[in-house]
């Protein structure tokens, strides 16, 4: 894998660690103590706060700030202008500092849509999907689709991104899921998926067992 690429308009503090193959584009700032894994992409105007941990293969689109206290695990997707927080009751006059920050974890493969807001102190489960503009105020189970304000359940999604049928089968790739204490877990992995299947194109549309 190639060495990291950092655009000349961006700043990476000396103590930050950037993995091989990671690309950091225009006007970004990676702050002290941040760790970014291999093969990541940071779009324009991304700020990575002090001591933030970002896994491998993560994609962060334009205009996202990832504040101290946030952890993004492998293959997380952050859509344009999505918002993270780290303090439930901020005051300019009474700053809490890192000791008062609430920890937020976005687990492997989860996707956060454009302009979504993640209120601090929650966990977003593996391969979950947060719809554009949603406001997440509580934990999101693995493979759950959540939308709205506050974000609530809209069904389940496959690792490939398609919405699952009621019987937890993915109509786009054939994967089958089972319920688990974390939400859903993969029971049988399917094959190649169809990117043009309706389950990929409109997550708001309910799917019957015949789709």
C-alpha cells in the first residue's frame, strides 16, 4: 500500500499518526494524538480532533468535524456535513475539557448520511445506516436503518447497503441474517449484489417477501 497523501493545504500535527494509503484532501486539520488507519479518505474541510481514533478504510466526506471522544471503526462512512458532538450540556463560560466529553463509537461498516447529527454518548452498531438529516439520540442496533428526528427504526439493512425483507433476506445479494443481542448478525453470506435492485434505490419503500 502507498504512503499517505496529504494535500498541501492541509495540516497534520506532528504527533498524529496516518496509515498507509490514506488520502487527506484540501483544507483538513488532523490534530494532536489523532490516529487514522490505512486506506482512508478525508474529503475537503475535515477536522479530526485530538486523540480521535479512526480505523481502516473509513471514508469521511466534505465538511465533517470528528471531535475528541469520537471513535470510528473500520469501513465507516460519514456523509457530507454530518455532525458529531462530545458534550451534552456545553457552556462557553464553563468548559468541561476532555474529562467531561461523552464517548461515541461508530462500529464497523456503519454509514451516516449527509447532515445527520450524532448526539454524543451513543453507539452506532456495525453496518447500521443513519438516514440523511436524522438526529441520533440513542444507541442504534447493528444493521438497523434509522431516520427522522429523533431517529427511529425504519427496518434493517444488509452489509451491501440494501434494505432487508421481512424474513431478513437481502433481495440484492442473497445474504441471510438472524437476530442477535446486538441487533442482527450475518447467518449466510450471499454472492454479488445488484446495485440497481429497488432495495438499493429507495430505503423508505417497504419490501414484501416477494421483492
